[in-house]
C-alpha cells in the first residue's frame, strides 16, 4: 500500500490519458488508501443486485394495512432510513461519476479534436506535441520534491526513487499543459457545461472548522485520530489552508473505527472537549503528531501542555460529554457511504482514494472554483 509505483512513460492517448495520469499521481506519492473496517456489518450494507431490465416500481406512501392500521413509508424510514439513505447516496454518486467521466471524455475529444483537425493533426498527435513542449524536470527539482515529501517515500533513498520522481513531475507538467490547452480551447469554442455532479449535503453544525463560514468551497474530512492514513493526510490540510486561504473552509468530522483503533473513539471525544475550549486544532495536531499517546492519561497531559483548563477537560472526557456527538458523526459517515478514513468531500463530492496527495485535492478545489466563476 505504501510502495511507489512506476509511471508510464508513454504519451497519453485521447481516451485514457487523464485516467492514467490520475492513477500515476496517486501511486507515486505512496499513501493512496485509508483505514477500513472489515466486518460483517460492512458486507450487510452492500446494495442488492438488480437484474438488467427489471422494472423499478414506484413506492406507495402506504406500504401495507392491518385492518384500519396503516404502515407508511414514514414508518418504514424510522426503522430503515439510514440504510435507504446510504443506498441512495451510493447510487446517485455512482451515476453522477459515470455521467461526469463520459461527458469529460466527449468534451475533451471534440474540443481538442477540433483544434487538431484545424492544425492538420490527429488528436493523439496534438496531445503528443503538447506533451513534448513540457520542460524536463531538473535534478534540482527532483531533489526538492524528495526533500519536501519524506513522509511519502517509505524510507527509500533518492537514488532509488529519482527516475520515478522525475516521471511523476513530468506527468504533472503534461497534465497542466493539457489542462491549459483545453481551458483555452473551451473558451474559444464557447463551451458551456450545464451538468452538475451529485453533491451530498452535510449538517456541519458545531463541527470544528478552519476558514470562513461563507467560503465558496467546503472541504469535509471524516477522520480517525489513530488511523495512519489520516495522519498522512494532515499535511494536505495545511497546504489547503496555505494555498486557498479564505476561499476554502475545512470541516473535521469524527469517524473512529474502534475495531481497528481502540484509542480512536476516546481521542475523538477529547478533540471535542478541546474544541469547547477553542483548542481543537492544537490537540488535533498533537494527537496526529504522536499517535502512541492517545490513552486517556496522555490526552489529559496533552490538554495541559496546550494551556487548557485541566479540570474542565478531565470532567468533559471522564463523563463522556461528547459520546453522542461522535456517534452522530459516525452515523452521518455511514449515511453517505463512507467506507474508510480519511474520506474527503469537496463541496459534497467525494474524492475517491482516501489519503490522496495534495495535487488531487487541489484539482478538485480548482474545478469547483472554476464552476463558481462560470456560474456568476
């Protein structure tokens, strides 16, 4: 899971270059997954198989009667609402993803294809020409990337990774060049996209946040303080804050996995105890900074080191003041189909892959910012 994979050196084709670039981008930086609970509960939550061509019947409000007594859809939702919401979110997300991918492919082929035809080239030839115009990453740039991404190298040396890092940086530049070309051509050809991806609505009331409440972009992270993949994603939060400032609000939601991480639930409670003293992010950083110190005694000591009211923090943690709040977040994660941590959503659209690298998150944020500008 943490090995660095090779990136293809072939010129991207018209139909698959974006997919290969995305996969390569995830692979080179190491951590691409997350902490996942494997249990009977998970398998029970899988949506049932529907045979192709079988009709989908509309569901009446009154489902059954017993004499004069009615069993309604509202009654049923009291018992199975979470499962229904989860399946609906999974379906809508999958459907939206298929539409988005197909639409993106068609736009790319037609927009860049029209330019290729004008230049007397094939689509692949124009893409290859654009890629060849990209400057090769220098040794200094490879060294810089290696120095700044030690947490993603798995302890391997620069000599071992140099070729892969160079390929990765080259691929990033090719992606940027193709995106720039496409953006220019879409403007020239007056492309207007009406489709909007399916967005999950969250109730983030009282959740810890960074950034302005009315920011145009909201990044929601469901996370577990004992999960190593969540720890690997923490630097990305800092980069989001640094690069986007007030344009993005980051929201932290609790999703501990007690079956994998026995200290995670109490750590989640502790973070909310810190939140009521205005110290959530300080304790957040301390707990992810050293995941071996998540026992109750360690959490209380950390609170004091961070300048919190120790007695107030102890009472909050010992009485389980925020147990229900943590459970509410976990239920919300289940409702929207979260399968592991970290789970990242940008304006309600999930970024698949768990602890993805910053450039993947940045691409999603930039896309949403572009949508917002276009909508004005």
